[in-house]
């Protein structure tokens, strides 16, 4: 499906996806991140073959009309495994983490725990947009895995202290949105006008890259991979060449980017709040 702000809308062919997965495995990638809501992703991965991979998938929002959450979750997990042609998920995350903090939270957690107990899932957890979601969740439930955004603009998981706390509690943490859905990689000429209100950040980002002789991908990866408390880093690619570029840049070590690049403006750091045509 279409993903990222700098995307032409074309869906990869099965052959192109197969080539990406094969090259990723050869490069040492070990985890695949997908979701029921990601279009044909699970079925495509199943056709390609994921036996050698650890697969993390995500449940969509549980319908308000659902009266048997345990049966619904079990059915959805079996559906994912069927599409993936797999026997087990490495991780199962809630796409709507706040459902777990709501009045049906205990039932949802029990349902997640049940599919873990019968061996369909190894780790259960949540995908979050902001670290302040974690306070109510971690107070009530024992999570195995948290996926959260982290990039040169959005540093909240670290600055809030939540990354260190999660690792202290033995919770696996995956960082996503390293490129802010591609926004950090876009040249200024292609950046939508919607983002012009943060022009001072883009100017600072581009001048810092120029000062240190870095590409945007090098700057993004160098910043993220310098943080040792993450277990894995999630990246999206749309070609073998893009994958190879990311892999080649993964060893880049950079000076720390300026603190002034960081922002907690939810209209910027949370892509679900973007209004871009």
C-alpha cells in the first residue's frame, strides 16, 4: 500500500518485494514489521516466505461492537498467520494502544496473553505515537515489546526518560519513523507547503548536514543508531537500491545534531495529524 509522504503511490510487484526481502536477509536483517491494516503486506510476505524471519504484526482497532474480545483476537491472529504462512508471530502489537488503557483494557490484555500462552505469539505489546501513552499502560500491564517513533526531530522517547525505563524493565523497544515517514529525506523543493511553518528546523537540518558532509539518510541513521538502548530499528524501503543505500549508511557515525532540531510539536512529529494532499 502507499506509505510515506514522498511516495508515488505505486505498489511494489511481488517480484520486487521478493528481491527486497532476499537482499535484506543477505544483509543481516532479521525482523519484518507488518500489520493486518497494511494492505496486501501479510499475504505478500506469505507468498515470499518468512520462515527464516521474526515477524512482528499489529492488530487493528478492536471494534466497539465486539462482545468476545478473546475470540476476536484469536481469530485475527490465526488470519495473520494464515496469510503469512507462518506458525508463530515474534511480536503482536496493538495499533491503537489507548484501547488497552480504556475500560476494556483488562479484557484486551487477557486476550493478548491467551494467544501468547498457546504459542501463537512470542511477545505482546503496543505501537505508540507518544511516550506519554506509556504511563497508564505500564502501570496496569506487563508489556514485552514497545514500538515508538524516534528521529532527529522527535526525541521524546529518550528525553522523557521512557526509553531507559523500558529497558530497565526488560521491555524490548523498536524505533520506527527514523526518517519521519520520508519527510527528513525530502529536498526543500519537494517538501509540501504544509510544513513551511517549521522552516527554521529544515534550514538548521540542511545546514548541519552540509557542515558535516552528510546525506540526509546518513544523518538520520547516524543519529538513531548512536542510541544503544533500542533493540531494533524499523525502516521502510521501496527498492533494492534504497535498501542497499540504507545498509551502506548504517555504519555512519556522526557528531550529535543540534538540540534545537528537536521538537515536541504533535502537529509535526505525529504523521497522523498531517493534513497534506
